[in-house]
């Protein structure tokens, strides 16, 4: 049977209008199935094609609104909000205002290139996501009639054509196509983790009265209380999912089959309400109520000093904005300071304005947008090509590199969506293989004689475990072979959600005239049917409870001997049983989870598990993976906490159980307010608030559409190893950008300080605006090599976070050192150029300083990059050890060599003459080599001192 899912919104589609059903999923009313059908003006035979067409026109297509893909021009325009891009744009406009057309043209060209690169990368990510969405099935099996008197026929229709009153059929593997009310169900269980976060499948039936005691996700076992609700977290939001006669869009059928009538479509479904559809309907009001609870708690946390509402700026964006603010102030102050100083000391007027603008431009990291966009685009392209990781928002790659806390759900990430057998024990807790064999016999013959399409998850685990016991060499590859060899099946009573039992009647060899009942199911139900003394029953219940508290799920197994007979076996025969033991199950661990957790820990990333499961289940999975869970807390314990108290709890807690969507968002907001950079991996509608508030939202490609739309990064598989690769790529990009900033800002700051000092002491400008522009162009072109740099492995071991104060201290210290080297050029020129007026030769001074500037900048490119274990200004916990080896210069070394060569040769070429420069005598170059050697030595010593003190 084809599966079903929501389809993307089509242009021109309209939302449903008017009431759709008398019993929406948000309604607390208990209506019988007959009442529902009458009010929907439908019946078990389904709608006619004409009725369905009329309702489709009235209610609109059954689509869930998704975030529209942004156009390429809008993405490019959004790139202008980058602080350094905005600064460059302003300086380009100022340059154009003062008729410095060359400077203005170059700067505006850099801005355009940066915007194009960033917009192209994000547009490429959107196209990749659109391709993924096309892989999702979009049909449902519906029962309709050609005319009122015609027979009902089942056929597949697009999900968008479903209307309230349609009768749909559900089977194993199907996605529930809309919010429905069950009319018939046969062993039906669904997984609604995308909506509620529950890891286990929940049973559903067509009973007319809702079951308020619903709580055990699969009544075939006890011990997992994933569905229990100590309180209704947001009015009837959780209560609706606890109704066994309702199924919701976004759920998937695990076992069994059913027939249901469609209650709500489009924006009136729970699926749409959870993602924020607000159209005045009851479903939207339920979603709005959930959001109000989240916002109210976020405001309370913020008032207590616990962080911002919504995602806001990411950690990297906040740090860059802080550094940018300081640089912008300095750049804005530079032109008026230069003008006033020259007017006061040298009597110069507005003729120095082009020079003042050139000085301000010289302080600007002009290539930052290009370096950032190029490194991010290369990293995102490499991830998509080799790891299947799609970075939708390019700056999110930087944020990934700064992540020091990763929050995730347990199911599907740390564990797989299937159980495995842990132990089979007798009544005293001692291992007993016979108990496992009996349980597997029950599973096998129930599957065969009841003609079930496939075993459920627990039965499949039993058969695999039994096959592994009887034929270890097979490794469970053929789980059904050998299980039933010693038994002949007679009859089967399949699992029933009401009885919470499954029974197989078998005949053992050489036991003529005797049939054996093998019963397995929920602990309480099996023990109630066994011949046991009261104290013995209490002891066994206590043993089961201890196993459940340890995070295990349990099946009880019992048998009974009966005389062979011909008449049918019924549930009334499940009496007077002999208790045989328990089979315990745990969640199957994700194959790569343990190694990925170890690698993430080695990168300085701590993990927080936010799950809707029972605390014991979460605790068990965490321990099995080597993750120290410490004290497990439930989300209910956080309700009375705010401010510093809440921050302290989330700081020291690793596992949070019983988390509703708003609880996950609160925990992440508290971590961010505590100064942590948080990534969140989620795949369901219930994860949307957390995805939106985290610094980086991550979703696998098979997540629900709205989760993928809200995420910043999409993984091909829900695999922590892929996150590790993405984090490494993010740190690579972050370190590259930080290296560029460190080199260019320290060098530019030194040049600006030296220019200001020289401008006040010389009778002419220390450099002409055209020469400043040429110098900047050469330096900028060389620094493009940083986009292709390979950072030292030590720099990728810890979260890279830009600390503005530390970073500014670095560029100030090394900028002053660079200024000293520049000013030493005065002495070199005085010695190299003979004659009383030689130092006053403007052309000679310009030539000498141009050469010195480019050669010292080449040294800075090499010495502030090579051999550093940690990027100064980029810090992380434990990132203190110096590098044990040096890196090959590579592209950066070649670029630095070309830069130094340009500084030496340009004054000797016709281009130098056009720029107002002249050749210099050989003595200058000899003295310059001495200055460069001393500067290199001082730079190396200063770098080592900085590393030691940091």
C-alpha cells in the first residue's frame, strides 16, 4: 500500500474554509464513530467522487503551508546585512562621493562578489532540499464510490485531494495522511514520535469511548511509560494524542491495519498547528496556545537573566558584531582626526580628504566578505558532495564550528527505532534460555497462524534473538529458521490491545493428546492469569518494576497444559497459567553513536539528551553508549525554576526526560543565556521550537518537512558521525576567517598608526591615495589564499569562539609591533638616501615605504599562521597546548612570496612610475633586510609569549 504524506503548498491554493468536522482532534467531546460519520455526512462506504470534488472546492487542497524558498535576489540583498559588508558599502559610497573612483570601484566590486557567493551557496542548498522533498510519498488509499448506489472501491489518490469525510485505509508502513478517527482497527499501532517525541509505537483501536488511561505505548509490554502524562502540559494538546481512537498526520503505521474517516485537513490538522499555522481554527488555537506557553516561560527566564527570546543572533554573529562595532567606530573617527591634525599642524585643508578616506579604507578588512563566502561555500560544497550534509544557511557553518553543546533526542540518534532482547530470566531473575525460546515460539506461531503481514518490533526482536541462540553462525540473518522445529502450531490468539496478550497453542513432539498454551504479554495481565499466591505476585511485580526503572521493557511469559480438543481456543482459556519468566528488551543502539559521542567529546562538545521517554529508558541508553548521565531530571522539575537557578540545573544535567516541545526550547534558551553555543538535532514537529531557538538547528533529510524547513543544516542520515564531519568543516572555516582577520587587522592597524605619525611629521603625505589603493589590492589579492588554507589539526580540536576583547588585544599588540617596524623605515630611508634633503624626497619615501609595507605584510601572513596550535583570539576549553609541528606554507606561502616580490619589483617597473615611485639604491634593500630580520624575530618572540600567557 502506498504511503502518504503532506505535499508542498501549491501556488494559488487556499486554506480550508468553514468548519470541517464536528469532532476535530482538538475537541474533548467523546463522539461515537456513528455520530462522527453522521455529522460529516459520510459513511463506511466513503464519499462519492462528486461529493469529494465539491468538498475539495469548499475546503481547499489538503496541504500544509511550508516556508517559501527565498529568491536569489532576496538572498543577495540579505547578504548586505553582514556588518563588514555594510561597512565596505558605506566606504565605497564615501570614496565615490570624494571622486576616488578607483577605490570606490574596487570596494563595490568586492561587495558584489561577496553577495553573489553567499546567495549562490544558500540558493544551491534550497534546491538540494527541494530535491529531497520529491522523494517523499504523497498518496493515500481512499474508499470512494462512482455514484451513490455504486460499490465502494479503494484507490490511491494524491494526499492533496483528501477532504473531511473521506474514508481511508491504513496498513503497515503507511504515513497517516490526515487527522482521522478510526472506524475499524486490527492490531493497529502507530509511531507518533514526530508529534510527541515518544520513541515507542502506541496502540490504537476504534473503541467509541476514548481511553483516558492510555499511557503504555505498546500494551504488549510494561516498563516503558513514554506516554504517561503527569499533567496536561498545554491544555488538551497532549490529551488529544492520548486518545486511542484518533490518529494524526505526521504519524506512521507500524503494525496492523485500519479504516478511518478524515476529520481535518490542511491547516486544521495537528501537524499544521504545531508548526504555527494560525487561521482562527481550533487546531491553530491549540498550536498558538503551545507557543504562548513557550513564550511566557521564555519571558520569565529572560527576566531572571536567562536568555533571549527566539534564536536572535548566533554566537558567531554576536562576536563578529562586537568586533565590527569597535572597528567601525575607529574607521569613522579616522578621517576627521586626520583632517583636524593636518589642518592644525600642517595647515592642510580638504585636499587631505582622499588620503583620510584611504587610511580608513586601509583599516577595513576588505576581503572579509569574500574570504568568508568562499570558505563557507567550499566547506558547504565539500560536505554536500562527500558527506551528504546540506548547509542551508551558510553562516550556520561558522556556528557549527563554535558549538560546544549538542542537544539531541534519544530515539533514532543514540538508539535505533527497534528493540533488542537484553535477557531472558526466570521468576528469580536468573538467566533462563527456555523463557526466550517459549517467547519466540509464541511470536512465530502467532505470526503464522494469525496470518499477520509481519512481526511487530518486539516479536521480531524475539525471533532474531532465538535464531542467534540456536544458530550462532547465522548471526541472525535468517531469524525464523529453527524456532518452531520442536513444535507444531495448532491455533493462535493474536495480540489484542484490550487483553494486552498474545497466545499460541502448540503441540510438542511425543506429547500426544496434550496442547500447550504459550502466553506472552504485559506483566500485569500475565501475572493476573497465573496461579500465584498474593505475595509471590507482588514479588514478581516488584522485580519487573526494578527492571523497568533500569530502562528495560518487559514481556512476561507463561504456559499451561490443556487436553487436546477440536473446538476453538478463546481468551477464556488463558487462565490457570504457570509463570515461566520475563524477557527484557532495550533499545538497539545506533551503530556509530558510541564512537561519534567519543569523537564529539574529544572536540570539546558536551551532549545533552532531551527526550520525551521515561527517565529509566533514557538513563539506560546513555550508559550503554558510555555517556555519563549523572542525575536524570524530568522536564516537570524545571517548571518552578528560572534565571540563575535554571541555568545552574541545565549546566550540570546531561539527560532530561519527559520533555514537551516547549521544555526543549527552554533548556536550549537557558544554555545559550549561560554563554554556550548550542546545536540541536531534531526531526519531528515537536522539535520545531528547539530547532528555531538553537544557534544551529540540524535535521535529517527524512525528518518532517517543517523540521527540514526550520533547520540550518540537513543531514543525509540521522547519524552523529555526519555532525562530527560538519563540525570539523565549520571549525576549518572559522579558523580560516580568524586567521585572515588576525593577519589583516594587525597589519592594517600598524600601517594606519605609522601613516598617521608620518603624516604629522612629514611635509608631504606619507602615501598617495593611489599608492594606498595599490598596496591594499596587492595585500588583499594575496590574502585570498587563506580561503584555501589548511588549518593546523590542533586548531580544530576545540570549539572556535571569537572572543572580542581577546581578539582586540591581539590585533592591538601586534599592530603596534608592526607600526614600530614601519617607523623604523624612517631611519632606513635617512641612512640609505644621502644628502640633506633626501628624506624630504616624496617619491623616494613613497617607494621605500611601499616596499617595506608589502614585505612586512608577507612576513605577517606566514608568521601569524604557521605552527600555531590555537588561533589567537579564537578560544575554546582546553585549547592551550602549542603546536608540536609546523605546517607547509602551501598556498599561503606562495601568496606571501608573490606579495613580497611585488613590493620589491613594482617601484622598478613602469607601473611604479605611474604611481609616483622611483627605484631605490641597493643600500636601502640591505638595510631593509636587517629591519625585516629584526621584525621577524620580534614577531616570533611576541607570538610565543602570547601563546604562553593565553
